[in-house]
């Protein structure tokens, strides 16, 4: 390499950036430990604690807790009080790290990169062969991490914001309709809707048998098993119940033939019925600039979304950054005449389609 062409300032800045990312990856393991050992929960609302006090509260060994606390302070994940040599989890930090019902609770999300590392050999093979890797072939932390992480976002947005953003759908749900949740995963979206609309009936479908088993458990635990049922089924061919609403939560882009999935939805939609498509937020064209949301989604898409779509034949591999225009085209090809953006968040596009 010709070192004369190296811009030292640019090199220094980039090395700093790469080291910061490496530290974040180490920090993710600390977050997972803190969550699973109950350390964050033991700190939440407790005010400043010494390592010994936190060790006693959490039932963990003090020497490890002390080191972990210093890692947390160095990460800016807890506040260190030098005068008392104590550590405090501030209320904002507690929302992100200790409160499992908070919409910004993050620890579950670290299961996803854990699964990506565990599956590295499989991903290397997909690159070399061009073959796919199905959702269910991944380390189990993938499905659990995604489900638990998305659940709180759905809890905050689905019933209060996204469904009301669709034309006339809340009134139909209140009156009672059949709803399909296609690619339902662990069924958290299905359960939330079932809880909010007792007159409607909900049917979750997914190709992944372990996810369907988890969805049944989640519905039973939430007391909506009578209203929400789940079956292992593909996005093309699930039973026709003349659905008033068909939902695809963060899954259409994973499918090997999204046009066929949308065509089938058109077939089993009741007259006046609506498709709600929730997809990762993305512009229509990636500008190639650094962007945190795009970085997250393109990385996940490389090893999971594209790999799953290819495992299903890969007729159209949208990836997790498809954008509204490409999704609109999928629905146009499937025979839908109405398609609009109903809502959005920094992470999601909420799209409405009618025949
Ligand atoms: C990213 S996960 C999203 C799960 C869930 N909707 C959520 O938001 O938590 C994608 C899901 O789509 C499912 N899936 C992929 N291809 C499918 C297909 N052709 N038919 C039905 N489900 C499919 C996967 O098994 C997986 O559960």
C-alpha cells in the first residue's frame, strides 16, 4: 500500500470510529449479562449503590459486579459518583435497560447479534454458494430476540397509532372481523390486537413451527387463546376466512415471492378489506451515506432477510430496506389499486393497501 496516499487525520478518525464500534460490541455482552443477572433491575430506582450493595441485592459475586459496574460507567450506561464511589442507574437509563415494558427497552435486541455470531459459519457458506438460510435454521436467539424487541414497539404503536391511521379499520375491528397476521412470529402483534378488539377473531400464520408454538403460549398467557389461533402455514395457501384485515408485520420482505403473498392476500380479503403492511423504514433509494437505521437493517438483511427469501426460491429478494416505491410495485403487480403510506416511525413504514 502506498502510505503517501494515507490521510492521517482521516485514518485516525476512522480508527477511533472502528474502536468505538468494537467497544459497543463488547458492551452488548455486558448489557445481556446485566439483564439476565437482574443487575439493572436491582439498580432501578435504588439511587447510588456501591458494588457490594448491588452484589447483595442481585445475589451476584461482588468482584464481578464491580468490574461490570466500571464497564457500565465507562459506557455511559450508569452514572458514577466519585465522592461516594457509587453507581446509579438514572431514570432514563432504567427505561432503556431495566423496564421490560418500556417501548425503548433494548437488552433483548442484543440476542440478535448473538445469533448472527453463532451463525457465522452458515452465513459464510451462503455467501460462497449463493444458497439461502431459512429463518428457522438460525440460532434460536434470533426469533426470540426479534420477537421480544419488536413487541414493545408494537405495544406502543400498533393499537394507539397504526390501526387508527388506516381508513375505517378500527370501526370494522370493533364491530368484529376476521384478521390474518401473516408471518406472525411469536404472535405479539396478534395478541395485542386480540386484546384490544374482543369482537374480532385473529389468525396468525408462520412457516416457523417453534414461533407458532411460542405464539400459542403467548396468547394463552395473555388470556386471548379463544380469540387468537395460530397455525404453521405459508403466506400463500392459509385458510380463506374472508379477512377484513390482513397484516404483514416486518415479514413481507423476508418472503421468497412477495408478489405471490400479496396476490394471495387479495384473493382471501373480504370486499372492503385492508392490507396493513409494516416494513422497516427506508427511503426509496439508498444514498450510500452512513446512517444508523440503514446500518442495522442492511446488516440484518444480509444474513437473515435476504438469506430467508433465497431459501424460499428468491423470486424477488427485497431485503429489509425495500422502501415504499418497491413495495407499492409489489402490490400493484398483485392487483391492488389503492396503496398509501398511513404512518411512519424512525424504524417503520406503515402502508395501507386495498384491491
Ligand atoms: C422478522 S420476522 C417477524 C415476525 C413477526 N411478524 C414480528 O414482527 O415479530 C419474519 C417472520 O416471517 C416468517 N416468514 C418468512 N417467510 C414466510 C412465508 N413465506 N410465509 C409465512 N411466514 C414467513 C418467518 O418465519 C418469521 O417468523
